[in-house]
C-alpha cells in the first residue's frame, strides 16, 4: 500500500515518551508507533460504535415490548431522575 507522509508537532514530553517506546524495542520507529496507535484507535472506535448500536437496539426492543417504565426527553432530565435514586 502506498504511504503518505504526515508531519505532526508534539510537546517535548510526548516526544520523549515515544522515543522511550522505540528505544525499548517495542517499536522499530516512531512511524511504526503512530501506525499502531491509529490502528488501535480505529478498532476501539469501531467496537464502541457496535456496542452503542447494540444498546440502542436493545432499548428500542424494550420500548416495543413494554419494558420501559419511564422515558426521558433529554439527558439532563434522565440524570436528574437518576440522581434521586
């Protein structure tokens, strides 16, 4: 796969932490570190989205099957209700 060069600026402290990871042998280069970081982040976002979709589907099923005793119009209303429990 063709590669694209991307330049970023980092605070000195973050750069030092990344250099430590590379020097430890865990990564061959800073580029490898960032590729791994991006892959892991994309996977994490994908898994989170799947969980959210599943939770919504389960909630809709509960509503449809009459297992919901209280519905809220917004998150503030829900938080207020939950804080009183």
